[in-house]
């Protein structure tokens, strides 16, 4: 598996596959936004049609919440 980078633009931290952002940024994301990401990931795993778009929206909300 390959690693990626934190989705926060100015962060250069490498994150493990499946992680949205580094631990220090993730800790600052509000719990309701985290729950939405978990929910949309579960929907994506079940291959529900709109899950990828809604997951992207939730990740954007998480990114915005820590900037």
C-alpha cells in the first residue's frame, strides 16, 4: 500500500492509506463532521450511488473546519 498526504493544503504530513488527514488536523475536526465521513465511507463500501460525492463533500467540510 502507498501512503498519501494530509488533505489540508499547507500540511506536508504523510498519512496512511484510508486516512483523510494527519492526526493533529483530524483531532480538530468536529465530531459531527467525523461521523458524516464515517457514514459516507460505510455507504461507499456498500456501493451506494451517491456516496462518493457525499464523502467528498464531508471531507471538504472537515478540511474547512481546521483551516
